[in-house]
């Protein structure tokens, strides 16, 4: 589970800078715009957070120890099946670019990857997942 520090920092950046698609936050409803709404292309992003709290990164006196948090932000770009991947991949790259090589406080965003596409379990939505790895030094 990702710490609140990372979750809040990511959420603040996304809410301040991401305008291309609606965003679905974990365990919160997403509001999709009706088809034909100007600026809405049918895609949205669902976010997941995967973290490893906390790995010891130093050895020393109790006051000198450092515990790092490592994790992954998953940004799943979703669109109706049959609508093509090109636009979805563009959204995935643009979302990664919000974080790639960036630092927010003690959080450093590192490796990123875009996976292959595929239909979800019910066959209605196509998903492309983007992975953004991070480390937070504490």
C-alpha cells in the first residue's frame, strides 16, 4: 500500500495538470462525460497505487537509519472496445510525462512502461496500462 504522502502528492499533480481525460481514483466513482461532449474522446484513466512500506536503506545508529518507500503508480487508460489504441497510447504517454524523471519533495519518479492492450473481463472496455515507478526517501 502506498503512503498518504505519495498518494496526496500524485493526486495534487494530477488534479492540477491533467485535463485530457476523466480520472478514476481508487474506490471513488468516475464521472464520464456523455458521448459527443466537446473535448471528450471516450477514454478515461483509472489509477491504482502499489507500494512497499518501508525498506531499510541504511544501517547505523537508530537516529541515522533511512527507510525508503518504493512503489508503482498504475494508470490504466480505458476506452470502448473497437475504438482503436492510437489515442489511448497517446494518453498513456502524456500521463507518464507528468511524472517521468520528476521529483516532488522526497519522491523521485523513475522507470516507466506502457504495456500491451487487452479487453477487460466483460469485453466492453479496452485497457492499456502504464506503470510509473517511484522511490520516496524517509
